[in-house]
C-alpha cells in the first residue's frame, strides 16, 4: 500500500447541534457529526486538519506510508458558543470508540 489512512470520528453526542466542516490541507473532507466516523486514504506527508466554530482549531501530523492515524473530535465550551476541536488518538483507544459510531459519508477518495 502506497498510501496511509486517516480516520475522523466524534464519539460523543454532546453539542450535537455543532457540526462544523473538517478541512484537511485546505480542502473540505467532511463534517464532524456526533457519533459518526469516516476515513480517507491519503498520500504520505504532512497534514493539517482544521475545524471552525467560534474559533479555528487545528491539529497537525505526519502520515507515513501504510500508517493509520485517528483524529477524534470533541466539543469544548467557548465564550459565546461551543467549539469543536480535533486531537490525535492512539489506535487502541480510537478503535474502541469508533465501535459505537456509524459510518457517515464516503470520504474514501485519495487526497
């Protein structure tokens, strides 16, 4: 496999009304949907994932060939409204949390 895989998931329904788009390296790849997940196969390289609600939050990482990365989205409290932010998660923890989520969209396109 010449690519890696990135999972995006949100295991909690707290702040369900907040469903910001997820932007990876300047391209919209999906939405942060409560209790949902999707994934993408991507070329190895540097990536930045951004969500914007009240504030813009980002997480950066390097994806290696054959590697799988997991980005969990959480809701934090802001000054006027909540905000959704991503964080890298270890595979063991992520796989357990994704079990309770539903597949939300076909974002399996290679970037």
